[in-house]
């Protein structure tokens, strides 16, 4: 998955390989019918994931 994203966090644009904790993010939430399929998941940094879910930034 990291390779598919060219090792870049889609939220902040920084490298995924900077020793920050990574989380799997559902592009389309499961509560809205999104699944656990590869195309609906992306790797993001922990802090970026928290920003998405706090509403600080738009969901990707």
C-alpha cells in the first residue's frame, strides 16, 4: 500500500517512512458503505489520521 502511494502521506505530503506511527484510513467510511478493500484504504500518519477524524481537514 505504501508503494502504491509512492511512500507519501496523502494528508501532509511527507514521507511515510519518517518513523511516525502509521494508520489505515478508510477513504469511504464503513458507516457509509465503504469496505476494507484495498482500493478504499490508504496509509496516513497517526497525527494526520487524527486531523481527518477531528474535522480539521477534509476527508480524502
